[in-house]
């Protein structure tokens, strides 16, 4: 089983378009959407949910007002400003569940043991069927955190499904950036396919995420999307990749058929037979 994650240093480079196309081209695979903060692979693969599970993040603090004496000790100790004193005489306190980071300091400091930590449902994760095979994906709640933990959860379950079914590939649509969710997406994969675009921000962020992949010893390769919108920057990307021994697996031209396929809710390789489709097919053959 080979695990391939498609990531990008910034959003909007086209990684989901490429991942959805790989889902069409690959045989005997499991798809995973690890961009849990802003999941969108389901828009192209149209999954039918067969399992739904709660995802619990860090517990949140809760106050028992029948015990609280309003001393304010928790207010002074909370580093996140999540606890505020209320009432005309500041005799009561309230906890903002969004601001609370679940560190538990207030619970241990409360002299009357009026604070406890309660489970916090931060999102949901799903096992689904698509026209192209099984898919594991998730939805993080509004203002919820611990997306790295949720990424690990969906990846572990996708791997167990792949092992159960004898799948040849686990294809992962990773999150943008270089933060915790990206690190969780990179862990233990066989190839990180970095999608970039020939813009200054695209080049800058590509270098950052490649640095993260190298730090964790993950083999990486590059794809330049919309390469023809700025040929000079594309040459700069190819030159930098050659100097750093990073293979460039393909260059995808700009084409309005990609936007049309998204509007139609289809992977581009299932929507159009053109230069974009041919190049993505070549990229898959080189990456597999």
C-alpha cells in the first residue's frame, strides 16, 4: 500500500482538483480528505455517508454555579481570557467556550472545586462510498480546534480500511500551509506531492512546505499548476527544484474546463478530454 498526500504551501493552488482526478485514475484505493478545516473534496466525489462519528477535541471547562463563590482565582489565572466575572458585584463567573483552550488550570486552581472539564464535541468524521471507491472525510465545527488530531483520526481509519480491503493506494487531499494539520497529513506517507503555481506567493509557500516535508524525511515532488500564466516564474520553480533535487512531475496548463468541471461537480479528468486531463494522467503515472 502506497500513501500519497497532495499538499500545497497556500490555498487555491488546485490540489483538490488533482486529488479528485487521482481518485478517478487510481485503481483499488481509499480517498481521504484531510483538509478538515475547509473540506471540499466531497463537492467533486459526492460521497454517500455510511458511517458517522463524533470527534471530541480537548475538554472544555464548566462551572457549577451552586458551588462557585465568585472568588475570581480562575479569572486571574486564565491566560486566554476565557473566564470573566459577571454581576454588579462580580460575584459570579462565566466561561466562554470558544475562548477556552481546555488547559485545565482553572479546574486545579479552584479552591471550592466548582470547575470540571467536560467532553467537547468539536466535529464529525465520516466513512462514505463514492463512485470511485471508499472515502474517509470530516467536518470540524465552527471555531473548533485540534484539527491535527482530527486529521490523524481520519488517516488512521482510512489506513485500516485500506488494509482490510487490500487497497493499493491511500490518496490524501491535504490541507494548505505548514501547520499542525499538514504535519499530521505528512506523517508516514510515501510521497508528498506539492502543488504550486507560478506566483511569488506560490513559490514562497512551496519552499516552506517542502522544508517541512524534508524535515520529516518524506519524499517530495512538485507539480506546477497553471504554469503558462507566468512562464518566467515557472522557469524559476523548475530551476530551484533542479538545484534542490526535487522532481517536477508535471506542468498543468490553465484551462477554463477546470472551472467548468468544478461547477458541474465532477473531477476534471471525468469532465473533459483535453491537455489538462492528459497532463494529470501523466502526473499520476509518474507519482504512483
